[in-house]
C-alpha cells in the first residue's frame, strides 16, 4: 500500500473515532450570540450569530435555541494560535501550561520538535479536546551530522534532563541525521512509523557553512537533500517546516518547496549591525515565497526574550528594524506571516505567542489589522490547514474570543479577553456554561 493511501485510511479511522467520541459526549445546546461586533477579516460588524449543536457557526437561527449569550458590545475574533512552541511536549506541568495558553486565548499550538516517547497516552488525553488546546507535533526533526538540534539534545541527555533517556537514545528520537540519500532511505520508514503531523527540517546557516573551511559540518540539511525530503513528505501527505537562520537558508527553503519556515532569518545585535546582508531577504526570494504560498512563522521575539536583558535599547531597536524590513518586504509580496513564540522549557514563566504579538506591536512590525489577521487567521490555519478555523463564517468552528476593547484601535486589546468559546461552549476559565 502506498503512503498516501495508508494515510487516507488512517485519517478515516481517526474521523470515525472522533465521531464516536462526539456521540458519546453530551452535546452543547445551540446558542444565540447577540450584541457582538464580529471580525469579518477587515473590520468589526455588529450582528447576531448562532452556534449549532455540532459546535459550528451559522447566521441561520436553529429551530431551537438553548442558550442566549449577550456579548455586550464585545469585539469577537477567531481564537489565536502559537505556531512554534516546545512548551507542550510532555506531561510535566501540562495542566498549568494548558491553562496559560487558554488564558491568552491560544486554542491551537504546533510543536516542531518533540520526542515521541514523551507524548504518552496520558499526555495526549489532556489535549485535542473541547475544553483544552489542540496541538500537532513533528516528532524529531531532520538535520545533518553535528548540527542543531543534535548537540542541544545530547547535552540535555548528558545532564539527565530527558526523563531517563541518554545520549545514545537521541538519534532516531529527538533528531534524525540525514546527510545523504542512503540516510534518508534508511530513516524514512521509522520517521513515518512515528506518525508525525508534519516534518521539520533544519538548515542552520548551511549554505554559508558549506562555503567555509568546515564544509558540511554543523550545517544541517543540504539544499539537495531538502528537495528529496520534501518530495517524500508531500507524497505521504505531510507538510514541511524548515528551521532557517540566514537569508540564504530562507532562499534555499523557498526554492526547495517548503510549506513553512519556522523562523524569520534570526540574529542578534552584532548580526544586525555588522552583517545585516546575511539576514536580509531579497525581493526576488520574497516574490517567490509569495507565489509558492509559503507561510513564515516569525519567532522574532525569541532572542530578545532570552537574551535581551543584556542588550542596550539601541541594540533592541536595530534588531527590530531588520525584522521590520523583512516583514514589510514579505507582506508586499503576499507572504503569510504566522505568530509563534519558540517557547521552551526552562524559561521563566510559560512563554506563549502572546509575547510575540506584543513584540510585533511594540516595535511596529505590523499594523493593527495585519497583526490581528496574523494571530487569529493565518496562525490557526497554518497549524490546522484542513480545519475550518480562523474565520467567523458559516460552517466554521465556533472557536472565538470576545475582547473587551477594539484591537484595531489599540493592539493591547488583543489581550483583554472577556470570554473564550470553543465548539460553542464557554470555557471553564470563564465560568463554564454561559448564562441564558
């Protein structure tokens, strides 16, 4: 049986199980949502909407309305997502992490490098359900010998921080070393057997490293191998996300046909000051990315979040200025920008995409309308491209937030969430069931 057929059968079985679970669970009564201002992709429009017993939005009044919810003039937007997080990847403090995401209005998350052993049945039972967040996983990423994330995971294993797994357990779990076609052929059956939701590859500044004295080392996947990986992944019905570090990486990823990049070209103050050309996307590549439908997950705030306390304000603004330039060019060519935190375990608190959104408006990386679209439309849709989410339209999932202020007037209102609704049900965070 070929992989596309196998995957199709797997999806059908999953849908049957989902239908059985839905039938077994108590259905939410159809609801009327009145006096809301609903985001239509451009502006907020006053109207009444309904959610069906199946948890979908409709403009048509159901035969029987079980609940009426007065939104009291709140601004209704699709629920947010975090398109790049490592926070949701095991059982550790998972309840607190889920609560943190839901508090921020983040219903969807994408983990681009998870160790499958940690995605236990108990862990999976706590996500992808009506009262929790929905998450997809790439499992271990594909990289080259000695390249990120291999040294990182090897170090964590040596320090005893990976739940009993040692350095020898990392290859084939935390990462897959793919230097040539033989490696890919040998590893691919195991990669698919892990049932990833998508494939993550690492370029790691590879184009420039291959021109140096250590050609091929620590450089990640080569452009030639990247094309082979993408071909196999797409044949298996899997999208491909590429970790990029430089503008050359970004160009190689776009040329090879990736679906997403896990970052903008990323750099610190020294890179912005002394080698900006290495991190500046060209108009030709931006146009190609737009034409091919590539989605760019910014993670622009990650270095400042982790190291910015050591940077003077001039350094912060110089880094943001180069991000602003790249984003403006990408948007000019119709490239979709998604919001992702690159949040990791061990950081202070629980970093989420809310911090990335704040970075965008603090440094003017997008206007208010663009930012709202990025976080509530583009991000959910790149996490779950086959679901009807990210819009407040007929037949879309009734997953939305009611904000206490207009985010088009002040982007800080993105965080002023008065009500969180998933599948037509008010989340327990906001008092469980809405009052009639």
